[in-house]
């Protein structure tokens, strides 16, 4: 059970409020007494916080009234920023549909099933390397190593460049945390990068690298996603430079930090719930439900945003055209009306229709099947050892209300 005392006057959902953990009490209060709540924010005007599961679903389905074209997270975009920075994530149909079509087949359940053997090979290598050490940072040395390697293979990025991509991806997704990037999103310095994704200089490096790869794939086509992007035909033309840049950067960032964090939170949850490790070790058929519970528990993306297109009323509140609407997936995933005992970590939970990938609507996560595969393989490979894992210090969280991030988590592996 969660304590829901507190006052609506003090609601704070800024990045700082997440440093010591998710403010679950605030979300429980909002779900109960103000499910559509005007939330003040230090980065600009306020926004509407949507905290109940069913309301989040309704907004996700309704792209005609709740557009993605004005930005997908809290940052305010002016006209020139929305032109320069939009990827398919920040587009509505039909433009969104034609871009998503280029890559959707490579992430379908059938395509993803073909990736399992190399996902397992990559995972086994990392498990072997890290378990040799008695104590290590689980984030950097384990969880960060797998998603980008898998992704590089699918995209057709040279293996030797994955470390570089991991570093750029970290800077972009950690753009509100001064421990992660020198140019944080609300700093004056970031003004120079306002036309680049995440207002961060790492975006320029990703663009430059992506364009180099594009030329390379143009000359030497292969069976990979980058070759498809380089040769894409959208209504009779190739992708324009900005379309390619933003698509490449979206793909690099979307699947890396997110899957890493699902793995980190999953291991942390299991270490803290040894009874659930025993259940899994005694009955491996629970792995499927365990993966879904890890995803619900972790909710690596805390929110995505929409913007109201035409005035609309929700739970008695009048939302005006232009208002920002923030869909708090982390809150929907603990909605007590949908999930019995939502703060209990239960590897056998079923049903478990969590919102972690967006669940419905045109932007439903492109990489959901791939992420599920990676998480399942990681936990299958770690399962024989998990009861020997211990936390060797306090996990350090990211200062972000967008990424549910753990930056550092020392673990030790004790002997049986
Ligand atoms: C646990 C891991 C992941 C989580 C939590 C996650 C979460 C999400 C969510 C919530 C959305 C919906 C955005 C919206 O409604 O505006 C989304 C979209 C997206 N995700 Fe994921 N994702 C994960 C893994 C991946 C992977 C591995 C990829 C690699 C391909 C990926 C690529 C994308 C893309 C390209 C979109 C935009 C889709 C569109 O606009 O049509 N994601 N993701």
C-alpha cells in the first residue's frame, strides 16, 4: 500500500523530484483526487498531468485531438524547432505512417524471432566477462553493453563503433543530468543547440556519423536497416537529410537507454525480492510473465507528451488547444483500479497489460518485440546466478522525470 497523504498545492514532478526515486505518493494522490491536474513546471508554462491508466489509453488512441507534432517531451518547441527536429515520433499520420513503414518489418515479431541466436551470443559473452569479476557496476559493465550491440548488428553499424554510440546515447538521454552531460537542457549553453534533438551537442556527432554511414551503405548495400534507410523511397523520393538524421538519431536513442534500464531495474527488483528469484528458478515457465512484470515495474520511459489540438473537457477540466498533456506511464502502471496490489513485484502477474511501450495508438513502440526478446534472453542467461547477486552499494539515480534511470548500481556476486 502507498501513503496518499500530501497536498495538491505542493505537487512537484520536475526532474529533481525523481532523484531519490519515483514520487509514487504524489502520483497516488493525483490518481485519487485530481487525475487531470494542471502541474507547474520550472521549464515554462504548466502542463496537464494525466495519471490514470484508462485516461492515458484514451489520449494515446486519439491522435486527431492530441497531436505529437509539437514535441514528445516537456521542452517547448518554437516553429523552427518543430521543423528542424521532428522525427516520426513527433509526427501524426499520414506523414508518420510513411516513415514508420520503411523500418517496421525489421522489428515485427517474425523478424525479431530471427535475431534470437545472436542476441543470445552477445548476452552470453557479456555474462561470462562480468561474472569473472567479484564486484562491478551492473549499469555500465553489463546492462549498457547489450542493447547497443544488438542494435548495431540489426542496423548495420560497425561493431567497433558501438562504444562511441553508447557514449552519445548516454549524453542525449541524460540531458537533464549534469553528471551525465556538460550541456543540460535548461542551461544557457543549450541555446546554441536548440535546433538539434535533446538540445545537446552529441546530436551533431550522431548526425555526422549517420551521414557517413549513409554514404557507405549507398555504395555498399547490405541486408540491414541502414541500407534500407539509405535507399528508402518515400512517395517517389529519397529521405531528405533532416529526415534521415532524425530517424537515425531516434533509432539510436529509443532502444538503448530504455532496454538497459529495464534490465537494471529488473535485476534490482529481483535482488530485493529473493522469493521471486526462487519462484523463477523453480519454474522457468514463469519467464514470460516475469519479463512483463519487469517492464511494468521498470517503466523506463516515465512519460511522453501530447499537445491539445482542439479544446476538450476531461474529468471536468477544460483543456485548451495548445496545452501540453503529459501521460505518466509510471503512474498508469501502478493504477490500483487496473493492477491488484500494484506495488507488489510478482513474476507471475497475469494479466499484465502495462503501458510501458505506449500500448495503443500509432506511436506504439516500434522496438517492443525486440526489447522483450533482449530482456527475456538476459534473464534466462542470468537466472542460474541471480540468487548470488547482492547490491554492493546504493544505486544512484538519474536526475530526470523522463528517463527512469539508474546511472550506477554496484553489485557483487557471492559464492554459493
Ligand atoms: C524497454 C525498452 C523500451 C521502452 C520502455 C520503450 C518505450 C517506448 C514508448 C513508451 C513509445 C511511445 C512513444 C509515444 O507514444 O509518443 C516508444 C516509441 C518508439 N520506440 Fe520504444 N521503447 C523501448 C525499446 C525500444 C527499442 C529496442 C527500439 C528500437 C527499435 C525502440 C524504438 C522506438 C521508436 C522508433 C518509437 C517511435 C515509434 C513511432 O513514433 O511510431 N524502442 N517506445
